[in-house]
């Protein structure tokens, strides 16, 4: 029961941060949710599919937590909770440090800044990393095959979003500044010391 409570509390914290940021930006006239808007082809497919999946996975996660009947060892549950907690922290810190530059999806019309300090100095995509770690943590804590399959699909969609939409946009918007940043910082976690 304690694992359920901790997991649900961490999930609530994550999603409260997510929606509070969106509401805060909306009050400033910023449309945070750009997934699928103004896109065509493969980029639109990725973003629309990702948006749908990110709305479905919490329902599957909550059902997995509530109806949990697996025999996963408590050590794995603790590891899952730790991974989940790191994901929540990474996401919250990334959103706070991104300030009003944060968007869900790419928005070409509005000028934003390239954030490269703080958590962005060790991950080019800490918000995506936060999502991934949260999903993985819940999957490890309350493992079932439905949750595993959906988690893998969503993580792949996030990766496709980064590689096929986000990085292309950042290169176009920031040019050499982004190229230099990409040389120094890994896509998900770590700095490149060999550059």
C-alpha cells in the first residue's frame, strides 16, 4: 500500500507541475501545447501520436497501481520509486529553468531562447528525460506487460520527437549556437568531455 501512495503522490506532483506551468503560461498569452499544431507529414504523425499516448499512459499507470497484483520483489519496487522520483525532480527543475521558453512541441512562430545552463548543462532534454524516468519507474514498481509495452512505445515516441522534430527545429532556430551546445552536452544525460 505504501508503494501505491508514494507512486500516486509523485505522479500527482509531476502532473500538477505540468498543468500549472501550462496554465501559468496561458495567462501570459503563451500557448504551451504545440503538439501537432502547424505540422505536416511525419512530424505531425509523431506529435499527434505522442500527445495521444501521453494522455493514455497515465490511465494505464493508475490502473496498474490500483489493481497491482504482481509479485515484484520489494527491492525492485524501491528502485522503481527512486527512478520515478528522479524523473519528477528532473522534469520540475527543467520546466523551472526553462522559464517561459518551455513548450510541449515545437512552435516556429514565437521566438524563444536556447537554455544551456543549470540542468540543461548536463542534459539537452531533461523534461523528456523526466517523462521517461517517471514512466520507467512506475513500470518497474508495478510491472505488468500492458504497462511495459505502452511505456516502451511512449519512450520511443519521445525519442522520435526529439530526433525528428525538436533537434531539427533547434538547429534551424539557433544554428551554430545549438551545434556547439550539442557538441558539449549529451541528448539525455551527461557532458561530452572528449570535445
